[in-house]
C-alpha cells in the first residue's frame, strides 16, 4: 500500500505522528510511506520517502497516487482528500503535547465524527497501525459526496454567532 502523510506548515513539531509512521513502516515493509514532515522530526526507514514541504499541486498528485492519506486535522487537507475519494486517517494535534496552540484539531475531528463524515480518527492514545489495518482490510468508507457549500454556510453561521 502507498501511504501519503501530511502535517502541513504549522510551526510546532508533530513528533508523535512521525514516530508512529516509523513504527508502521518498520512493521509493514511492503508499504511505501511518502511523508511531508514540515517542522517535525524527519522520520527514518527504508520505505519512508520524505519532503519538508510540498506545493499544493504536488499534494493533489499524492492524493491520486496513494491508497491512503494520514494527516493532521486541517480542514483544507481533509476536504481535499475526501474530494479525491480517499477516506483520510485524521491524527489531530494536541495542545498538551505541544503540537498546537490549542485543541481545535481535536474538537474539529470529534465534530466530523459526530456528523458521520467518512474519516478514521486516531486520537492521542490510539494506534495508527490499527487505522492502517482498517484501510488494508477495505473497511474505510468510500463514496464521499462533497458537502463543502453546506459546511461553509454552517461555519459562517457559527462564526456569526460567536462574534459580538
């Protein structure tokens, strides 16, 4: 299986995810991991290919070339994966682990689950390998239909309610 991993451009390291990628790559030598690691530590392994940053067009190519996408809980990246008909494995960054400035990624991931978005969530104490096994077994949800316009409208309403 070809697995694309992206952490985007946030300045805080995502060491926890990089370590999980190293373990998954070691335990699954038949898989190829293509990792955009940003400001994180560079994961190492014989079947891990790394780039610090990628252009948007290169990322879209990776969505097409790979069987699976593992990513931070960034809305833009997540919707790009869904629009490419890929069920993303979402690994939200945590504030208490110094991975982000707050826990909005955790909250966003839980919101997506509550609305039955076709994602596989991997929280702080979960195993990435279990999620990858679900994809290998064909348990990932297929056939996402974009709800981007409704999502943007709902988000606009939420923002309006929060603003005085």
